[in-house]
C-alpha cells in the first residue's frame, strides 16, 4: 500500500497444558512457552510497530506472590525490547546461579515472564497517543484470584458511547470512554457478578471462605460471562482474555470481521491473528490449524479442558477482505493464491489501458507487499502472450525460422523499476521542503525503460488517499520518461470509512471521494451533496439499527470508470509529462478472487453491523461541517 495507514493489531495466546517440568525435561528449557510466544509475536510484527505488550499468569503460587506480570514497550523494536529484559535477567542467573535454571518453582517466583499462560499483543494505534499507557494488555486487578482480568485484542467498537452509558446504568463510574476500557470493564462487571453468584452458592453449601475461591475457579462459567458482556457490542473484534486463576478465552465477533486461528495438542494451545504463523512456529500442517468461528469463543479452563463455544448468534460471515489484499502476510497458502488472482483479474483493464501494446510496455510493482498480485498479473499476461503467439503462428504461411523466433520473443517485460528508500522522517515544517523529502521516499532503476517509447505499468495494493502517488511515486517515475504511466490497484476504489480496526475514518481523505465530489461539481449536481448532508443530519438521533447509508448517493451518478478517470487527473502532478491512468480492481473480481472473505464495506458501503452506517453518515457530516475529527 503506497499510502501509509495504520491498521490491524495482532494477538498471540499461549497456554501450556503440561507442568513446566515436562518442558524442561523434553525440550531442555522451562521457558518453552515464553519462547513460543516470542516467535509468534515476531512472525506477526507486520501487524504492529507502534508498540507491544506481554502478560503472563502463573499458576498455583502461594498467597503473597505476584501471579500476573505485564511488560509493555513503545521502543523502536518493542518485541525485542520486551524479551531483551527477560533474557538479560536469565544471563545474570546463568552466570551467578545456574542451578536455579533447573528449578521451576524458583523461576516462577523470580522471573517475571515465567508461567503457564501467556498473552502477547502488537499495536497499530488507530487513535490515542502512542504511549505505554495505551498499549495492551490491559489489567483489571483484584485481591480475589478469580476476579483478576487481563485483556488484549484486535478490535474497534462503533457504539462506545452507548456502551459507556450502559456501564453507568450498571452502577459503574468509568474513568475513560475508550473501547478498550469499556470492554475491560464490561467483561470485568460480569466476571464479578459470576463470582458473587458462585460465592453465595458455595457458602450456602457449607464451604469455608478459603475453599470457595478454588470452587469458583473450577465452575466459573466463561461462556456465560462472555455472552452477557458482548450483548450490545457493535464492531469487529478478536479479544483474548486471561483470568487470574488460569482460565483463558479468545472471542471473535459474530460477523467474523477480524481473523483468529488456533492449534491445540496435548502439550499446548496457541491462538494468533494469522494462520501461517502457527504453522511455522509449531511446524504443523495447515489442516491442524483451525479458524475460530464467528460468534464463538475458544475457552481454555484452568484444568486443561479446551472447547469452542458460541457466545452470541453468528451473523453472515463478512471477513475483512483487506486482510487478504494487504494486511496479513502473504505466506498463507490461501492468501497467496488469492493475491495472485487479484493480479490476474487486473489484466484486461491493464491491457486496454496500454492499447494491448506489450512490445512497448514494462511491468513493475510498488510497494513490496504488492509482489504476490504482481506475480499473478505477469503470469496472466504471459498466458495472453502465448495466445497471441499461437494465433500469429497459425495465421502465418511458410514462416521462416527467424520469423517464428521473432514471434516467440513476445513476453511480458518485467523490471524492478521502483525501490523504497530509507524511511525519511519529514520533520521539516516548511511545506516545500517537506514535499521534496516525500518525493524521495522511492528511488528508481535508471535505464529500466526506453525513454519516450515504453509504457510503464506499476501494480499497487490499493490507493487510499493518493497523496504518495502524487507527491512521490508518479513524480519520480515520470523521470524515467515513459510514454504513459498506468497505476493498477489490486483493491477496488476505497470510498467509505472503516470502523472495525483500520485507520480509515475520515471520508474526506479518500481520493475516490474527492473525485466523486469533483465530478458532482463539474456536472452541476452539487445538490446531491446538500441532499445527502440533510438526510444524514436528520438521522443523527436515530438508533443505529435504523440509520441508512445515504453517502452511497454521492457515487451513484457515475460509473467506476468515470471516477477512476477523475482520480487519474487528481493524482497527476502539474508538471508531469507522461499521461497517467489509474486502473482499479472491480468489486466482482474482488469477490471472485477472495470468495470466502466478503467484507467489502470500504468499497461498497455495505456495512456488516448497524454501527457502520452510523459511522459513515457521521464522517460525511464532519466533512460538510469542516470538522477534521474521527467519526468514531
């Protein structure tokens, strides 16, 4: 994605199912679980460079010992920073007290991240300051073992204001309105309630107070707690939680918007945001890794029982298609093939844009994450070339060997034209100097195309704001002197805000929206803008379930091709000599490429939850009223 956006957080949960002595004997280290967590987080570092956090629950410690530990970091390499703190202590132990490395109980009491149950989080901050206080996991502490709660997740809720008021109705006095704190307190409230019910139940059965804690730990109904907690949630989420006594859960939203996968055997349970991470770290087959079903929670009890249970009624599955296009690593078997198909399906539009002139066209990609789709495009263009060659040979009469060899030379010309340079920090305040720095984020391979003769086709993952295209990519590619520059997006036009985790909250930022508004003004249809505003404004006090997405009317008068043509104009720098054309993926081909992931609301405006319509209307109202703020 040439435009930088913050996006999906990542989670990793590790639960050891055997005593720690087992791993020491079999694997030669009591830190087997911690080491796996480290690897699972490193393999997902693409999901969060703003910060990281880790928490551990230690089982069966005597009272007076701290049984929950948490470390968070906003360092430049946060995962490394967290685990360096642990390894530094281990080196000291190895030098001074090496025998203690074989003493599991001593390690649990003296090494922070030594335990049986772990959770790790990688943060991409969609909003809020990038400080340690904003990092997951969040902890809700209590002197009662079974009332302690640790939460981390990949989520955004659209109705935090509504949920905040419900907390107040429950008698709470929340100190923050963020969705993270709201979720923590919501689950915490019903955890407390379940504890109270069980306490009085066991007290009535004659158990001593000291015994009741252990009875509660055995019979705590996690499914019931989660069902009550999530009753009014609207959004996309995967939330992992640990209880102080050792129960754990991972819950997924009813539309399956956010991804979650898990693996279990008799030694370990692992949950992550991406499937190949588990395959790589635990060396298991794709068939052994399960997808957590929408509306379900994976519940791991302290006694080792593992079950997947429904906590809310599943809805139509609308998994985020951006995970397939860009966010998740392309090492997943299915995602790799889907991205190749996205590239393949772009070929007809690209061939039309270059007037089928393959002899005088160079194909490339930018940024590196677009390479999988690029392989699919080149493969399909290669098939097209083979068809052309076969037709020419069949149509020819008495072809000489030289003529046949000339025909066979036709193939896609692939070059690495653009290279992302060092990450330049645009700290200079003057616009002209800052723009000059931005223009050098990418470098070019000189001589890779023939000046004035070749078309240049560059494949991108998606086009969000278009600013990087205009200020950097197109400007620098034009220095090579191509006859025409074609930017092909493997994603369709981004027209609507996301409210389920991706940092795309302001509709005015989208280049497709700017193009549609410009066309309305050019065609003297500005009345549609006022009409949409009035309709959106009239719904401000509606319940979210009754709100309609009227912003679709902004795009309705124009075909996707006409909007793409206007985008091409808007991203072309004034001093650019080559003609620029933008080619977008179609919605139909997106669905054909990624058939199991139909979450396309940022392209179509068809939100999977009622809160989405509320957010898009709010974003449009903010645009009209000149408020440069988020819509959720």
